[in-house]
C-alpha cells in the first residue's frame, strides 16, 4: 500500500509541475500579459484616450529627436553620449520621444542584400571623406560602445534601449523618404508619387521598421508620414492626387502594413497641408473629391491616433489660436464630434532665447495642451545637425539643447514654462 501511495503521490506531483509549466507558458505567450511592468504595452485607444495594458489613461508629453536627415541616425552623438542626451530628456519629466527616420535607410538595407550600411559609410557619404571621418571619430569618442562598423539601425537600437531604460516611450515617425531636411513643397518628398516618395517603398519601409521595433520595449506607436503636403512644383500630381480621397487610400495601405508587421503598435495618422488639418476624419464629412467617409472598419480597431502640427508663431490672440486647433481636429477630444480619437500636437516650436517663449504662441499652446490633456512633442531637441540643407554642423536656434548638446539653450524657457507644461500635462 505504501508503494502505491508513493507512486500516486509522485504522479500527483508530476501533474502539478506539468500544470505549472503549462500555465507559465500560457502566461508567457499571452499578448495581454506581455508587459506586466512598464511600459504596460500594448497601448490601445478608448474614445479620446490612449490606455496602457492595465487600463490606465496615458498622455504622451515629450520632444522630437531627429534621425531622418542625411546621415540617417539620431542627431547630436558627436557632442554627447546617448545616455547623456536621454538623461537630459528625463530630467524634464518628459515621458515620450518622437524618433524620426527616413525610408531611404530601409531602401538601402534592401539594396545592400538585407544588411544596413556602417556608420563609417553613412558619415562619409553625407559629409565627405574628410569631414565624415572627423565627425565619426567624435561620435565614437563620445559613445565608446559604437565602432566604425556599427550600423545605423544598431544606433537606433541603442537609443531605443536607453529610452526604455529610463522609461520614455517611443513614437516612431516616418518623417521623409529621402534622408534630408524636411519640409517644403519642392523637396520631392511631399506626396505619394513625388520624386522620392514611392508608395511601394513607403509601405515596405513602414513594415520593416514596425517589425524591427518589436525588439524595442519602449515603442508604443508609429506615425505613418510626417506632413503630407501639396507638391508645389508638380502641377499634375497636385491636380490629380493631392486630396483627401487619395490620402485615405494611402493611409489605409500604410496602416495595414504596420498592423500586419506589428499589431501591438498604435498607428498615428497625420493630415493635409503640412499636417495642420484633419477635419474630414473628425467630422465624418466627404473625403473629397469622392463621397466616401472615414470608416473605422478600414483601420485596426482601437489603434488609431491623430496628430496635428502648429507653427502659428506670430499669433497674438490665444482664443483664435485655440479655436483653430479645435476646428482643425483637436475637437475630436471633446467626445461631441462624429468621430472621437486621441489627438496629439506632435510638432510646435519657436526660437529658443530668453524672451520668445513669453509670447502668445508658446504660452497659449502650453495652456491648451495641459487643459485638454492632449499629447504633445516639441520641435525640436536638437541643438545642431550633422548636416542640414548642405550646411554641416548646422546650429538649430529652435533646439532645446545648445549647439554642443551640453545644456539647455534657453534655461529661462525650461524653468519658466516647459517644466510646468510637462507636469500639467501628465498630472
């Protein structure tokens, strides 16, 4: 009898262990439990809110870190380490970085047999042999975990890892097709079918980056395209394609590409006229010149976020400025429009000096986003660029950082308005 009891006891223990293993595997493979700690992803939408996997409302407040210009890596690494720059962002209390990339980077990976190009090649082809080598050496000195053979995408990986370490969300943004400064009506990147803006390469690039970003714990969203705009030097394209109907067709394609590659990501839609209006989507009016309207079933459920930009820097009437924002799409936050979405102000900015921030534009926007609890990302973090519009080591006087990225360009703005703007948005 004792032997039977022992055998039965062992069998029971074995069954219990097997059950524990099975349950543990189920938890590991259950998407809902994938992030049981920060960042509590995947994030979803619920009416006007973004919510994390615990059901808590999340508002994004942060800055833009460009990685889309000629070198096609995040800016500033010749002056400071990745960790130093992320520390500065975190010191503001910000919880989000809009990290930009160019489709050209992905195109070159495909044309290079699936391998990204090295930093050595990237800097030389953007800055020339002499200057490219010199700036690369500066980057390596400040970031000793990089080498000349590190690839561009590996730099993005390290930036993403540091942002995750410091619990800062990433909104990945397709800023442009050809790696360069953005944006104008004549830069060849304006609209699908423009010189460098190939629709097939665009969807391929979105899918590639969405899939690659699965390894980034902090990534929560991908913005399909920065500032769709009229091609002012291509009259035929403007006449035949620059309209809401075409926009809708392409946005559906981009959303499908992202959702297929990485269904966890929020998908951010930007509007026409340099992303200053997205009214037909909010008001459910005709997507002209056709009669179709926005249909939620055309997009992944509970994943669509809208973004708008505003650069009315000469505004002198806050009521008018805020009224424009509401009419152009932010009224989707009210819950009273036909279609309700989370809406983010993913670009706004102005000259960083001692006094400009005191003007109506900046103070009014600060009041607006904190009152509305709307997400926002200021343009721009960068104090300088590796190269911008042909000028190397270009000084960015709109940058939060100073030229060598060592400190804030306008401490009076940071201490006088920005810190309270972050706190008020996230409180």
